[in-house]
C-alpha cells in the first residue's frame, strides 16, 4: 500500500499494530484527542517530528524517487 498523506499513515500504523488512537497517542506522548485531530487532517506534524515519532514505535521514514521518474 502506498501512503499518500498523514491521516493515511496514522491509520495504517494503528491497523498494523492493532492500536487504538489512545495507544498511539500514549506511545507518541500525545493525547487521544491529538491523534484524532491528525486523523481528521486538522493537525500537521513537522517532518523532523514525524521522523522521530515513527522511530519511537519501530518505523522509519523513507523517501525515494517514483519508479517511473515522473512528477
């Protein structure tokens, strides 16, 4: 699956780990309400914060060129 935005990423992580919004919030040191805002597209995360938060729960952020080289 290709993740296209932050809410999709958070949903995929919760599904992969079998976590609730509260579980993810606790792991990230945030509230369940904060996770809900992210899922609703009302809360953004800076790139460096996202990379750190993902690392804390066993993920890494990888950026690569599209296989077909198109924009």
